[in-house]
C-alpha cells in the first residue's frame, strides 16, 4: 500500500491505514474474512517447520488466527506506541483475566485500583483468590497509601483511568513509576480512552487492555478484547491465551476492523456532545455532581488534561437528594437513551449505579458531599443530535419531579 511511513502518520490516519500490509492490500480495501479452522501444508516437512514459529502471519491452525485476525491485531498494535504486538480475546473480561493470569502466580499479591471495573474486582476476589493470589484494593488518588500497600510479594498492579462509574483520573505515570521501582508489572484498562486518546505504554504501563466491544466495535454487535505490550509481555500474553484456548471469530474481527476505521470521527462527535451535555447537567438543580473527567474541577481533571489526547462519551452524574424510585422514573422516562449495560456504541444509553457494593477504600459519598447525594446515573452518549439528547433529558427530569 502506497503512502508515507508509519512513523510520520498520525494516530487518526493509522485508524484507516493500520492492518493493511497483507497481500490483499494492493487489491481490496478490507481484508477477506478467512473462515478456516484447518490450515494446510504442502508436505510433511512444512508441517514440522510450522511448529517452530509462533507469530501472526504464519499459518499453523485456526486457533492461532488467520489474515483477518492478524490484520486487526496489527492495526491495534499500530495505535499503541511501544507495543510489539496485540493478542485478541473473545471479550474484554477475557482479556483482563488472561493478562492477570499471565503475570501472576500462586503466592503473589495483586494491587487493584478501588475504582476498577466490577468484573476486574470479581476476578481478584474470585478466580485469582482460588489460585492462591492475594489481592489488595487501593485508592488510586492516594499515592502515598498506594506505595505503602506494596510488599515483597507484590508482583502486579491493575489500573483503570478514568475509574469505572465514578470517573476519577489518577496520576498514572506516578503510579507506574512506583510499581516499576518495586518490581511490579503495571496493567492498565484503557477502554475509556483507547490507544487513540491515551498512550498507555508511553506513560509507564507494561500491558494495556481494551474492550473492543465498546468504541472499536462501535455498533453494539460484537464482543472482543485485546491486550497490547512490548516484546517481553506480548510473547507471554500470546502463550497464555493459546494455552487457555482463546480465539476470536474472523467475522467478528472483520466487524472490529470496520468499526476501527470510523472510531476517530465517532469519538470526536461523542466527546463534544458529552461535554456539552455534562455542562448542561451541571446547571440543573436536580443534579448534585457531574462526574466527567473532561470538566474542570472533576477529580483528576488536571491529569486528564496533561496525559490524555482525547475523551469519549461516557460519564456519570449524581442526583441531589432523590431516592431510587425517582432515579428509576427519570431513566424510564427517557426516549432516546436505551437502558442497558456496555457503552461506546452509536446509540446513547443510561444506567443506574450504586457505588457502595463496589468500593472498599474510596469514600462514597465523597468528602464534602451530602450523605443523601449518592444515587448515580451513568450516561453513554452516542451519535444522536446533542440538542435532541438534552431535550430528552429535560423532559425526563420533568417526569421525575411529576412522578
């Protein structure tokens, strides 16, 4: 494929050009969908040579992928400065679990950010605990307490920023620097910003994990995850994934590639729209707090402004002095916002959340908040017209107060 060198291309351009280095690239825009469990060899000698290599681009068996999956992995690697390669998984949670299993052994200690994704917490408290791996939750905004949480058995740190549901942004370079000095591996869930908005490896993370189900898929029609890393950890991630039997469908890989091409313009629209809606919500009497890292004054906004190149459409807000019935009446009255899990698709979603069950170190409500201001609503802003979304929220607030 003709064009300038990859080093000169911006990330926005790599969204379009990435993963198009195969033989097909001179003839078609999109890689073919290779549905093949069996890869054939010309003779026994070639069959025996096949087991000597283990890398994308070499046919072996369908569980190691084929050109469609390889193209997606290559494109994702090009979005992560410092990455040697990317491993694909059947879901974002599968990527998290497999990455943790790659770096941890029985007797190790894992530090987990207290505002991490709930399934990440559940993995630490469930499967990893059963395998003899100890977990300790920490407040990612308290760097001194975080450093004190390390011991000689601490081998890994699981980070996420902004935090799940409550959207705090932590000082990732500070946390990863401490982890490296302590001899621990830093894993980072980068689903909110993706590699387009945050260069995780360049900020000290060793492994960056993304749920492709969200922004990269972009159309709420696939489930997939990915982990990218430098040479050392990419090799180990690949080995663990193969031992676990992880493989993704070539059809889903093709859908993810298609979503990747438009992710830049989608994120730009969703970010602009989300920021405007967040600012509108901040002026509402019914709203106690808007939890949006892109807003000045939000927890860690200074770190978001310093470290991130972009945002997305996901943020939360907290109702002022309302009960759960009022919260549900507001959400039920929405017409343009679907009620459902996940986010990052073209459609807007609303979801009630309660923090108490998924926090053990970070105070909620936060210091200075009223005790009654604790009922959250998470919004995922899609591609609908911003004025229409604001009008929908406005009528829902009216319905809540009339109910």
